[in-house]
C-alpha cells in the first residue's frame, strides 16, 4: 500500500483541517506535498503522515506569493512526477462589522482566503491540463452561503471561492479535471490564532462556535475524502449546514430574517 496512493498537495497543512486531510490521504498510502507558512507545524504533520503509512515532503509556501506556489508545483513535478489532488486549504479568520473593518483588513483577508486559492489553481492547472487529469478541492465555508453578520470580508472571500470553483467546474470538466468545493460550518481547529478584526467580542463568539461543533476536523477530512472521490461537487459536512442551505435555496428571506435577528442581537438593538 505504501507509496501506491494518490499524489496530493495541501496548503495550510501544518494545522487543523489541512493536517487531518494529510492523515486521511496518508492512510490510503497517499504521497503528500505538505505546504504551510508554519515550518514546525508542517514538519509535525509529516511525522504523523509517515507514521500513518504515507510518504511526503514539506515546503514553505505562503499562498499570497504566486512564485512560492509555482515553486511548489515544480517540486511536485520533480519529486512525484505530477499531482492527482490539489487541496487549497490555507486560510485565516476575521470578524467585525463592515463599518469597523478597514480596507487593510479587507485586503489581508482577500489576499489569503480568496487570492490564495486563485493563485493555487493558477500554479497547478497547467500541470493538470498537461496530464489531462487532476482534482482541485477548494476549502470554502458555510460563510460563503449564509453571510452571517459581523464577518463580511470572510463571507466575501469564501463566496468568491465557491464562485471560482463553480467556474472551474464547468471550464475544466471537458479537459478531464475535477473540482470540488467544501463548505463546513464551524469546527475546532487553531483557526482563531490567525484572527484579525476590530472587536474581540466577535472573536470570543467564534471561539464558542468552534467548540460547539458536533463533528471534528478528522470527521470533516473523512467526509471530504469520501465525497470528493464520489465526485460530489459541493460538500457540506455539517448536518445543520445542509439544512440551512436547503432553507436558503427554498426561501432565502427566511435566512435573511434570521441573520438580521442575529445582527440585532450582536448590536444590542431590538429587531424590527
Ligand atoms: N475551523 C472552522 O470552523 C472552519 C470553518 C469553515 C471553513 N474553514 C476553513 O478551513 C481551512 C483550514 O482552516 P483550519 O480551521 O484548519 O485552521 P488552522 O488555523 O488550524 O489551519 C490553517 C492553516 O493555514 C495556514 N496558513 C495561514 N495563512 C497562510 C498563508 N498565507 N499561506 C500558507 N498557509 C497559511 C496556517 O499556518 C495554518 O497551518 C481554512 O480555509 C478555513 O477558512 C474553517
């Protein structure tokens, strides 16, 4: 089984979901390119991958910098003779009402959570088109579909990831390249370590939501592996997320009303 599995590259592999995805593919004998800006975290992931029966290498890669992603693609070509699955997972968290967010907050959030995914796709698609095979798994969020109050820059970045994934789905399918997008609700990871925003109250609320998840990062990695291999395009790992998305599609106003109620509560003003 060792070294017989898929060749997988994961950004943000030094922590949380990225690490669990690495372990999930490793259990299938996957060969892994593990990239992150955290050297210690990604080395720890590699040790765990090796223990789980996988093979891998690490490479420092900041997804804001296209040249680092291109260098990662080059290393994958040299060390694995190609890639079967690209997982654009690296991400950061942010919060704050629109009027409190600065333009710098917006640029920072978009540069990582949206442009990091655009650049990841741009760096690896030439390899996939040459191979005439490959799979792109983009990690978005339920925030892309629900637009909760007090996190507009995160919502927009993740909605962009869903729109990009839908665009690539149709453009790449004729070339034999597959695309999946994952929209998890909150789950416990180190995501809050990267939190940026004007108010700490939002950070505390997000911390509570992360803790309240009925499923773990390992559960989500398992769902992503199974459902992407089954070619389900949009993967919604949480039951509550699937229910909310069904309501939004049938009756968007019901979700807008609920989000307005949440905003009023956060702002401590009576809802109209
Ligand atoms: N945890 C949640 O509740 C949740 C919910 C929905 C979506 N997501 C998404 O899941 C993905 C993984 O996040 P996580 O929850 O595992 O958080 P995490 O903080 O545990 O892991 C994210 C990893 O990305 C890395 N990273 C951050 N900026 C980077 C950059 N510029 N270049 C390369 N690597 C970078 C971090 O070093 C870290 O190792 C993110 O895209 C996040 O938005 C998380």
